[in-house]
């Protein structure tokens, strides 16, 4: 491995470690702190020209913390914008699945904000992209909405848990990779 490869690997470990620390914060219910760490991880990932998969994962983490903070309009707006960007990037099975996952997050936010009609439209788009087998939560929620069933917070939370909607869960966080240090300032990376 040459020096540039080592530096890149080190940079990737750094942003991934900061994101893992953010996930630990999120699991403790400290979503504002988690958001700050995710944003730092995103910034470092961009600066190190990390593969796009890192940024997408961190985006999902951000959306989850915002959802836990009941910032449903922000979640829907960010997820819809990211889904639109994915649609412009290509129409491969990967792009369709990525777009469907983002749209599902937007639909859940729309539903939590009380906009059942818009949520139903968004969920229908999700299922057009991937089908019910790939997005079982979307299929369940759309079925409930089409039958006119109430989707209260408890019922929705149980469906989210059952269908493993959350990316940040105790079983998905690697504590050993977390860099549990104060948030790093820009000056550290720019020599100031």
C-alpha cells in the first residue's frame, strides 16, 4: 500500500469512526449530538473523496435522528431531494432500490406529519420502484392507508421495528470502531 492509499484508509477510518460515535449517541437518545457527529463524518467523507456509499449511509443516519426529533418536514424534504438526485444518477436496480429507501423515509415522515394522501402517493411510488417484497414496510403502510385504517404512533413504531426500518440499532453499531472524542474542528484538517 502506498502513502496515498494509507492516508485514504486512515481518513475513511476517521469519518466512519466519528459516524459510529454518532450512532452510539443516537442509541442513547442524544440525537442533536448524533447529528453533529454525522455532519462531521459527512464533511470528512467528502473531503477525503470517500465512495458515495459512506455519504448515503450517513444521510440515512441523519434522517433517522431528525425523525426521532420529530422534524418530519425536514426529513421529507431531504429524503425527497436525495431521491430526486438518485433518479438523475441512473436507473439501475441499485439506483431504484436507493431511491425507494429514501422515498419510504419521506413517506413515513409525511405520515407522521399527518399528510396521509401524500404519504400514500409516495408509498405507491416506492412499490412501483421495487415491489412489495423489497419494501415490506411501504407495502404494509400503503395497505393500511388504502383500507382507511388508523396509523397511530404506536402502530407505526411497531411496524418500523418489525420491518427493521431503523439503520441505527444496537445490533448494527460497532462500538469498537467508534471514535469517541470531542467533535473535531476544521482547523485540525486545514492546518490552522
